[in-house]
């Protein structure tokens, strides 16, 4: 595990970009400090990337405290509109790039 101390809070996007650049691994797993991860989730996500060679990233179904899907699907570049994903164990949901 590697930690990078920043001189001030530059925001989430900057912190993720710095972490990504500093990573020396096949996969990078970004988590917020309040994230709870199911056992085996990282292995399942890596397997999803391995079995979908055109995929550049994966994100599990995000749920709120009540287990309801949280808004996480949008367009690239972001428009500010987010939709909840539908639970699925079969195919990844593509992100539409405009």
C-alpha cells in the first residue's frame, strides 16, 4: 500500500489522478473513506476487466444504506445527470461517450 501526502486538499479528482499516476500495479481500486466493500469484490472487478478486453474501467453497483441502487451512470464528458444502475450479474453497463 502506498500513501501520498498532499500539502492541502486539492479535491477528489486531483487526488485520484495523483494516485493513479503513482500506482505501480495492473489495477487501481479507488474508494471513498466511507465505502464498504463486499468480500471478493476486488477479485470480481478484476475478473470483469480481464474478460472484457475493451473495458478501461469497472465500477460495482453502488447502493445506499438501505440497499437501493445509487445514482452512478452518466455520460462522458459528464453532464451532471446521473441514473441509478440496475442490478445485473451478467454484462457490464457501457458508459456513453459523446
